């Protein structure tokens, strides 16, 4: 996957709640880079720039270039911490990637063929049980998203995890041997809408309008 995002960061000189609070007042966000057989690195970066990146869906499932005091590394976004009552960013975690080591990443789902789906045209409702799926692959195989084509689905049809067409070298964590996830979840269903009963059925009246309880 091509690197589309570049992050400039600097080494953090201190830790602790008070220091992190001071950084945020200065328009910066504290973070950490870990993994890759190296010691964790405490970093800080401009909050506004990171917020701009976070507006792009691809940022969450992309190999990222991060430069810490001029030293470049490749990472993936692993965790974001926000204030529980506000949208304010509190902390960010990045995981180092190595081209020969597989990674586990949540990748968004994109639906295609919705405009021609027979089931939807007949009044069916698109139901999604997942907006993203966890995949396992080498960094070079990481997809930006998983496309699911529903152009041939009829009302009542369902697509399960095992039916998804995945890119070469990509597997679903939920279907991995020894996974603790549910094995073969439904991902997409064209649900049949519930038909509301007529008022006469609900009130117990016959066709003449008389109350059935009178007979």
C-alpha cells in the first residue's frame, strides 16, 4: 500500500498527566510508538495536523510514515484516546511495522452495487452487522478497505464472513484457527420489511365493522 500520510513528531522530554495537559494547551498531542523489537518511544506532535489526518478514513487502515526528530519509521495507528465528555484528543498510540512481519488491523467495509440490488429495489432494507473487519496480513498486502458487492442479492439474502472475497494474502481474524471471535458472522443482509397489520386485525373487527367480541 502506498504511503499517503506523513507525520512529523518530536521526542517527548517528560511523562505524566500534568505534562500531557500542558502539551494539549500548547496545541500538541502526546503519543507513543512501540513494537518492532524496539523500546517504546514517547512522542508529541501538532494536534491540528493529526486531526486533519483523522478526517480521512484511509488513515485508520494505512501504513503511515512518521518522522521523529528526523528519524523516519513506518507505523500503523493502533489506538486513540479521547476525553470521555468531549471530542478532545488525549493520547495516540502507533505500532511499528516490519515488512516481513504480519499485522492485525481493522479495515472499513465499502458496499458496491447498492443502486442495482434486486432486493433493495423490491423494498428490502440493507442491514450491516459490521462497519469494519479485523484482517491479518503483511504490511504490503494491507487493503485500504474491503469491498462487498451486493448487486445480485435478493430480499432475505445474507453474506457471511466466509463468503467474502479477500485480496491475496489477507485473512480475517474472526475465521483464524483458534480465534476467540464468532466464527462465521453474517455481514450483510437484505432484510424483508415487517408488514404492519391492518387496523381491523388489531381491534378485532370483522369486515362489516362490527366488534367481533359481540358475537
